[in-house]
């Protein structure tokens, strides 16, 4: 029962968070800015959202990143840490 309640709370929190984000909240950053923030101790998750084909056709990987395909993002949002800045990249 506790697991069901926790799951429902998580679904509500994630859906509320997702609906609260608008295009105005999205900021473009350079790789240098991300590196500087990471060196300064900011909690940042690098999220690779390339399509499966793009991911498999390239050897480019960022050490420590998390990979979630765009089609899976909504279903896997619970895997993203709260309170952490998320930087996405794609092709």
C-alpha cells in the first residue's frame, strides 16, 4: 500500500513539475558554461536525448551522462533527480 501511495505522489509531483516548465524556462548553454558550473560544484545531470539511430551511429559519449531516448522521456521522468539542473543534448 505504501508503494502505491508513493508511486501516486511521484506521478503527481512529476506531472506538476512537467506542466510548470515552459519554453521560456529553457536556457541554451555552451559546453564551457556547463564545465564551469560543474567545476564550481553545481549539481548537473547531463541527459543524452538523441534518437536511437543517432545514438547508435555516433561514437560521441559524455562520461557520466544519462541516456533516455526522446520517445521514452515521459515514461522515464521519475529517473531524473529532483533539485538537480538538467542539461540535455541531442543532434
